[in-house]
C-alpha cells in the first residue's frame, strides 16, 4: 500500500480536494502526505474541529458527521470507500476503513 494514491472528493459535486499519497501503514491505519487540490482549504476547519474534539465523544461524533457529509474517500482504483474514519492535519492524513469489497 505504500506509494498508493487515494483521493478525497467533495461529496456534493465530486470535486477532487486532495490526493493522499500513502507513506506508512500500521494496521488498521494508513498514513499519507496530503497533496491539496482546489477546495480543500474550505474544509480544513471541519478537520481541525474534529481533531480538537477527539476526547469528547458526543461532540466528536457530531464533528465527524459533518466531515462524512462533506467528503468521500476513494480507493486508488477510483471506487468510493463506503465507510472510513479520516483525520487530516496540515500536510498529513491518516485513516482506517472497512473494506467490504473483500466480500464481493
């Protein structure tokens, strides 16, 4: 998975927000360098708020729901990842996901 490129898209219009170039993995997490594209700066406050609230479960869930409503994550092959937990800070991202494609 190292060197794979996943992509982050705005949910409402599929605009490419960032390429996430995988630099490391520690199951179940992947770590990546964020290569921003148009529109990512508009969503950075959502990610900052989500990280700030990590220790406050109910508030964190609401913050993450806002992220889930705003973005989609795509596998390197372009398919949409149906369920994921993504953190983004500066030029780094880390996420875990449920890969239900293994059951197809």
